[in-house]
């Protein structure tokens, strides 16, 4: 079992405490991902705004680690909701990026390039 799969098993215990209906669970997961993404972006925004540059200290690094962990948790739980294993997410993302690299389409826009 991969480290991500082990983490997902831990997260499932935590999230099952709420006993939500299916649609409410999915809504909470999606809103949670958006919220945690906002928290991470807020740290980066303040870093740029207050320093006019990227000056990272230990406190900022630790804050970012916590928020990135929150994002990762929601990504894993949303995947789990749809029975998508962490390994499948990683494999598919890697294949997509390798295809773009091989096709010379890393730059550009559109999901299917
Ligand atoms: Mg957070």
C-alpha cells in the first residue's frame, strides 16, 4: 500500500465521523477543497504583497505545509468518493503531462492537448 493510500485510509476514518448524506458529503468535500486552496493562496498572496518578493521563512513554510496537506486530503477524499485510487490519479496525471511533453504541447491551453 502506498503512502498516499495509507493516508487516504486514515482520512476516511476521520471524515466518516460526520455521517453526511452522499450529496452533502460531496458538496462538503468540493467546498473544502476550494476553501483550503484559498487558504494556501492567501499565504502566497501575503508573501508577495508584504515582501514584494518571495522571502520564505520557517513560519511561512510550516503554514504552507499545513495548507497543502489540507488540499491533498480533499483531493484524496474526492477521488475516493468516486472510487478513484490515489495511484490512478497520479498515473493519469503523469500520462497526460508526458503526452503533452512528447507532443510539444506543454505550453498552450485546453485540457485535451
Ligand atoms: Mg487549512
